[in-house]
């Protein structure tokens, strides 16, 4: 689209006559007509005033194709949502905490079931199965969070570190069951989890889960 065509198109969109535009610019109607037909071009000062009259930016008036591309590019950039890093970090942290909680619940129930005269064993067996399912789901949730990592090499490294962490937590759980650690076992599970969140993740996995 030429400059003349751009002027004419915008003038007609605003329903302005050539006379109206000419009067506001202080030029003749014939001058405006020549601009629109490409017989002549407005001066720099007339262009600036013309853009103001036609309620359009100077770049859009002089380069209409570029002016049409700019809003489209803006809308495209606006539509591309940036990842919510705070929400992502909170979801990862929540998965780690949930797994630690379900692990301790499993160790507690298993320890109780070891007593031969413990009442309501069937009820506790159901609770154990339910806790094991939740433990498995939270473990899957933790593993799924690695998909946020775009670097494949780092993702493999993070997966290995998390697998080692799960093994350490499992070992603490087994020790809790074997020795009947109770509250001490819970403290150990929490300590390992906090170390994983506060130290291992930011230092080795490049996932900052706290401020």
C-alpha cells in the first residue's frame, strides 16, 4: 500500500472529506487529492499534522504494512504466556512435602501392624494400602515435575539426584520401622526433606524452591 492509498483509506475510515482535511492542514483540496493519487507527496510538516488529523501514528501512515504487523506481533507476544516460576516452584515443593508425609504415615502404620495383639488390623491394613497409593502418586508427581527442565542433560542429572533422595528417605523409613523410632523418625524424614529442598535443589539441581 502506497502513502497516498494509506491516506485515502484512513480518511475514509474516519469519514472525513478531502475539503475537511485540507482546511485543517491549511492547504487546497487539490493538494490532498494529489497526495492520495500519488501525483505528489506532502511535506514532512504536513505529514506530521496529517497523522494527527487522521488519528494514526506517523510510522503507520508512512509504512502501513509495518504498522499492521506491529499490533499483530504485540498480540502474539501477549498471547505467549510466560511460565509462572513461583507456582512451578511451589508445586515441586508441595510434591516433595506430600511424599515425605505419606512415607512417614506408611512407616507408622507398618510399625503398628507389627504388634501381634494390635486391634483393628484390617482397618489399618486398608489405611496402609491407601497410604501406599498416595505415596506412589506423590512420587509420580515429583518425577513429572522434571518435565519443566528443558535441558535434557540437566534433567537426567536431576532425576538421578531425586532417585538418590528417595532411596535415602526410604532407608530412613525402614530404620524408623525396624527400631520403632516414632517421633525421631519423623524428625529425620523432615530433616532429609528440608535438606533436599533448601540445599540440594538450588545447589545441584538449579531449582530454587525458596526465596
